[in-house]
């Protein structure tokens, strides 16, 4: 919220304000002179009628007549006096009831409101602004990105070409600047040269214009742009975009990666320096039914088991944790260790029946392509004939029709992936599929973050939020060296070893039991160590790499501090 001094500053600095003030003052002067003249004439006419009143009474009578409040007990008895009263009354109606409100609104109130709006939605950033993120559109993905930026103390600004939209965002406590997206001067005013990153998520054509305009001023600022048409990728790259994101394709790949089926190899989901983070489905492997301690994965591969996903819930790794067919292990280690895991488990294949993909749009198509790359058979159910190619793997029909789902193989499929862009439809289909097959793995897309919990409650094993995925990807492209967001609720972060842990061993620290964080690496003298000795004392000037949720990170800092 802007305060009065800021609004007043915007008000008085405007050239039009000075001009409006002059007009308003002139009008008031004319009105005062008219009142004085009427008061003088009042005394002369009253004296002619043989009546005598004070000067205050003359002003009082003039104002009551001009404002149409009435005459009271002061009246004229002659026709001249009555004619004078009519003139005063008519001029009062014209000046006080018509001109005065119009003049006040036109030359004071309206400029004041404009100044107030200008203070809420400025056209430039303060001098010296640096390290900020510029966002050209406020939508579901960027709204989630702003939450991440606030969480990690990044400054940001949303650039709005429309003042009304900017004021609405300002009322929502979003920092905005008003300016045309295709005007180079706009970007100069928001310190484009010193910005940390630009995110543009408008249409492909508008994004191209934005990127070209920015590149005419700055060749170095990183620009992230989203694209809906694959043909636009090359154009945006030619325009100067640093990263071009196809969020629909990324969502399809994320959904396919969660699928139980195909080989049981580890699939990389992120990299933190030389530390690789991967996920691995364990269905169909000898690991099912064992505890983490019994699996001996650490001894066999050297990998750190950071935790596991079980029906959408991330659980911190514990020695007694039971591995089920629905478990997806989160692994952390070096590339050779990941390869060793793959060598052990790549022989196990659970691709016995096709996976059912509901929805053949952009996300559904991307999902099916990702499944094909993993050599997993699939069937796509789509009700729009225009999206159904001449392919036996595509089935035309409504997924709410039992015959259509049975034709797609829902009764035998290991997994159903729901990819429509409508969350209401997804919730409906999740409930339906869960009722048909209580034992099937259900993976669903969520367009809005607020529907993730509802989809889990409806029966989905995994729910991937479109806005969270996009926001996390964009945040990671900030190239921040001390944090990597993997999926919603799971981060890898690096902190300097707290003073309270200096000299202690990892076994003595109790980091995992106290905070839920898993230590996956140590950085000392610019060397990263993944093979950790739990009984080796931790030295000063060491950084530790941990994996856990935001709550785990906050718990770690609360318990151990950070120095």
C-alpha cells in the first residue's frame, strides 16, 4: 500500500496538476468576488427598503440564497429586491451546484485519483534496482513463481501494459510497473541491464516481440520464454531467448517418468553441481517387500536413498521404511553410482500391459511420446476426432464411457495417466478409474495448485501441478548455486556447516532424525564428496548438501542454526 506522502508527491510533481490548480484557483477567486458583490448589493437594496443588517448578515444571506438553502427571516419587500434574489438564486445554482462540483472533480479530484493510481502502479523502478526478476504476464505459473521468489528474498516486478490490470494486481499486493511491452524505454525504466532474469509467458508472437525488444537494449540478461507451438521454438531462440520452455511437453515427460512400467532404471530429475538426483520405480524388482536396511542399496551402489514417494506423499528415508510396489525411490549420488544402480535393475521389466493415457491433447501427446521412448506400450483415449490420428493406439471416445475404457485396457493396465487441462474433469476421472480398479496406479495432471490435494483425496497416486512444475523450472534457471527445486515440496540445498555441528560426526549429528533432511554430500575446498563416512568428524569451512522439503530445511535451520 502506498501512503499519503507518496501519493502527494506524485500529485504535485505533475505539470497538469499545476495547470489544473491555476484553473481551480481562478474559479474560486471569481466565485468569491461574485459573493462579495452580491453582499454589497444586498446592503444597498436593504437600505433602500429601510432595513439595516450587518456585513456578516449580508454574506450569510448571499450564501443561503446561492446554495438554495432558503431565505429564512431575511427577505426583500420590493420587486427590485425580489428580482435581485432571483438573480442571486439562479447564479448560485449555476456556480455552486453545477460549475463548482464539475471544476472540483475535473481539476482536483480526478487528478488526485490519477496520482493515487500512479503511485500504486508506477512507470519505473527506483534508481539502483538490481538483481530483480522481470515478469511480463501474471498467470498461474508466474503467480507460483512469485511465491518462490518471495520465499528466497528475490525482488521482482510484473510489467503490465494495461493500467486497470496493474491496479488490480497492486490491490493483490503484487509489485507492478505500467509500460508498453514493445517499447525499449519501458525496459530502461525497469533497469533491464541489472535484472537477474526476464520471464515472458504470453503468446508466442508477443513473447517474440518482447524478446526482440529486450535484446535491442541488453545482450546479457537471461530471458526465459514459454512456447505453445513447437514451430515457434526456433523463432524465439533466433530472437534472443536464453531458454525456451514447452511446458506441455515437460508436463508429459514428468507424467511418463512417474509411470510404473517399462524398465526399472533410475531417471534423472535434477543436478546440483556434480550431484545427480534421480527417481526409480521399484515395482517388479526384488526390492519390493524389503525395508531400506534390508535392500542394502547403499552398500551395493553407493547411492544415498534420500526418501521415497508413496501415493503422492514424500517420506524421508528410514532404515525401517518398507518398499511397496507403489514406492518411487529418490536417489542421490554421482553418475557412476547411478549407472551401477541401472546395471543392477535394468533387467527387470514390468511392461506387461499398455498404459492408459486419458486425453490426447498437447500434454497427452507428449506423455505418449515419452512412454514410447521408454519402450512402454500405451493406449490414448480422446473424444475430439481432430486429435485422433490413424493409429491403433488411439481410441476415439469419452473416457467416462466404460466400454471405451475397457477397449483401452483399463481393467489390465498397470497405470492410468489423466492429462486433460480441466481439473474438474480430472477429479471426475480419477474417482471413476479408482472405482473401476482399486489397485491401478493413477497419475494425474493438475492445472491449478489448489486442486492437488483434492486429486490425491479422489484417489490419485501422483499429482503433478502444471503451475508448480513451470515455476520450479523457471526458478532453477536463475542459476542460484545453493538451492535446486526438484518437484513440489522437495528441494536440494547447500548450507555452510553450522557451528554447532563442527567436530561432530554425521552419526552424532542426528540431522535426519531431527529434521527429516538427508545429507547427500559435503563440499570442502571446492571438492564435492558423495561417499560419506558417518563416523568422520565434520570440519569447519565445510558446506553440506541436503535434500528435503521446505519444512525440513526450516527445521534444520531452527535446530542447528546457520553460521
